[in-house]
């Protein structure tokens, strides 16, 4: 049994990280302390005034643990890593916890490639970065591929040399053609050595090379090639200048502005480089109840700058934070240069912080409106449909469809919407096993029986079926009396467009411009799409054929002619020998075979 008051006495007077657990052993809060003994005791000091958020959190703590570190900076780094890993309920969290892109040079291969990656693995390959955006990585990779004609394919060389025809890149002069055997490993290795020097910061070698090539092409009056080389040179110079600017922190600063509304917050970051505002980015946060602005700002700074690759000389904040000195020391060690955190109170710098704050407030206001509209088209639409049908809120809606080709190898699809949004992980496909021919009622019955044989699957609040009374009745019969689930048909007009719903033998017309109708249409379209895509995938594998393929004497040409002539399988089934003989390419033996085939079914 964990005795909190006894464990508090054992806390060391050292820096470290503490982790608070609830009665289900979930980590609900992670914090760092300059002195663990003093900091953790404060949570359980009954005489201390605390915010409602802290009061609530403390009431949930069943036990705590801690990790001792050598310094406050080490504690800060560990705290940030543990928060990112465990995402505790009472810690402020970045919603867009992005990973930055790297350039990977696959030196583990005999003929290396350049690829973009967001994961650095402990392997033999070389990684360069991180870069601020994927666009930056792509521009560097594209430049080096064009200049040095690097391969982009995933073939294994030298094993695959000469086994396949060269790709398009070889024919348009963008790949040296390793697959042809024209390039030795030594020659290709020299190109890779130049690529490595560029990625390690030696940009001059490549720009000098491009200048020489450009002038030489111009002297040979190969002006088109000279123009292409000029474009590559400009690209190389742009990349070189940008990287120099990013790695020079001297006149660079980030300006932060915060807006908070309930459990949501937005941090606006302005990026000032060489004294100019070059970019800005919004970050969405989930905040704990009654979280102070200083706490939110501190949490953001630690989470964001733990992952960002470039650290400026200054970070301007709208408010002071408690652990400012420790964060400055941590960032300085990470960046290799001094990083100052300050709170401007006058002049242009203060105006810039105010501007960042205003932009954050505007973005949060617009986001709330967007969220409200999204709420109306999802949960709001489900609420309206449920109210119209007189059922409880249909949180989970399942919709079904059957697809086949001329009655052969029917397939069924099940799509799931929860709170008005598609839940694609719960989609299911069914290959019809017990039904022969185009019997949609029987196929639907089989699908539903198989679906509800899985008791571990969540129970739906509403079933949507494509069709009217007949289809709904068939589904109700298949479900039987034990499954009390509302079944609703999606009925169409004369032009085969959805016009409303049928439930309990009553039709409900719907306003086409209203959100409930739009939601029903989205569900129906998604159900059709999922069924048809599954069916197409089977056909592409040669697994689905027309039922006519089973008739002796009916090959591809006759099958096509029969399909065009009769238009539907039902008409073909009812055709006489004489009517079949009217079809181009048919003879009496083939016509008799068709009649006998359907008579035996």
C-alpha cells in the first residue's frame, strides 16, 4: 500500500522529475523540480492556496514516483521527453507534435540514394538535418539528383543490373543508368562523395561546378542546356544562402503570442530572420482546466524547442515564466550559442509581441467558428436525424451495400460513422459465400448475420440500408427479434437520387440543403465507394467473373454481345432460344446452352 505522507518524507533534496499516478496507474501529470523534496510536498500541503485544476488533480493522485537528475537542466529535458511519451491528462500538450524531416543517404547500399525521412534509425546510413520543412528537404534532394544524376529507383544493385529496361529518368537524362551497367561503382561513388560534401556545408564546390558547366555549354552554343544549368545554379545559391541564414542566429528571433479559450489554446510564432519577418506558424494546444498563461507558455516553449532544428538568439514571450533560466541554459546547450528569453515591454519589440497575440486571438476565434460549423455537419446532423426518427442519439451508424458483376461473386461492404464522422478502422468487407446470382436481399442477410456473429464489435445505434420497404424488411428478418437495432432505408426518387429515409414503415422527406440530408448523402456515397472499390480490386486480381463465364460455349465475345443485347441478367434469363439466336455471334448450340444453364439454377 502506497502511503503518500510516508513517501513524502523520503523525497531527496535534489533536482529531478516527478510522475503522478491515479488509481488505474495512469500517469496524470509530469513535472520537474529544482529540489524534489520541496516541490512535490507543495501539492499535499493543505494550508496552501491552489487553483481548481491543481485541487482536482491532487484528489486523483494515488501514488507518485520520481527520477533524480544531476541538474535542473537535465530534469527539464527528461520532463519534456516523458511528457511527449506519456501525454498526461493534466499537462499542456501540443496537438501538432510534428517530427522534422531529414535527408537520408543510403550509404548501406552499393549505389546510394537520397530520400526524405522523419525517423532517424540506428543503422549504417547517413542522416542530414533536421530541416524546418519537407519543402526544404525536397528542394535539396531534387537539386542533387539533377546535378549528379542519382538513382531514384528501389532496385538492388549490382544484383539487378541488366535485368529490366531503364526507367523514364534515364531516357530524359536525369539518371545515369546504373541498371544499364554503364556506370561503375567507383564513378558513382565519386558523385556520392560530392553529395556528402554539399550536405556537410561545402556548397561552393557545387556552385563552382555548375558555373563552369554553364559557361562551357554557352561557348558551345548549347543555349538550352546553359539555361537549365543556370536554373540549377540559382537553386543551389538559394539553398546555400537560406541554410547560412538559418544557422546564423545573430539577428534572428522568434516572437510568441498566446490566445486561450477553455480547453483550447493557440500559440502564434513569428519567425524574424535578419531583422525581417519571413514566416509565421500557428500551433494548437490542449490545456488543462484553469491552467495559467505562464504555465501554458512554459510548456509550449519546452515542447516546441525540443523538436525544432534551428534556435534563434532571442525568444520573445508575452509573459514571464518561472523556469526561464533553466530553459535558457538548456536551449543554449542544445544550440551551441546563447539563447535569451525575454519579455519586451516597450518599443517595436513589444508591438511585435502584441501583434502575435492579436493574430493568435483572431485564429482562435476563426477556429471556434470552424469547429462550430463542423459540429453542425457532424454531431448536429446526427442529433437532427435521431430526433426526426424518434430514436436515441445514433452515435454509431453502420451502412451496408452489395456490389456484383452480372450476379457473379457478390461482395458486401460495411462503413461506420461515429458522431457523424467516418471511422475507417471499423470498415469491413464481406465476400458473399452462400448466395448464387444477383440476390441482393439474400446477400445482405448473409452480410448482417456474419457481422453480428462478432460479439466483440461495438453495437450500432442505427443501421442504414440502401433501399425501401423491401430491403428494410429483409434486413429486419435477418436480424431477428433478439437484435433491437433501428433499421432505416435510404430511398431514392425517379432519377435515382436520395430523397429521404424510411423507418418503421414511414417515409421521411428531407431538405436537400440541410445538414442531416448532406450527412446521409455522404454516408451513402462512402458506402457505395467502399463496396465498388473492393469489387474492383477483386476483379483486377481476376477473382471476379461474369456468371456467363460458367456457360459452355460462351466466350468473351459472345458474353459481351449478350450483355449489350439484353442489358440485364433478368432479361437474359427469360430469353428463348430464338431470342438468343438474334444476338450477333450466337448459334443454336450456344443459345441452347444458355437456356439450359439458367433452367438448372
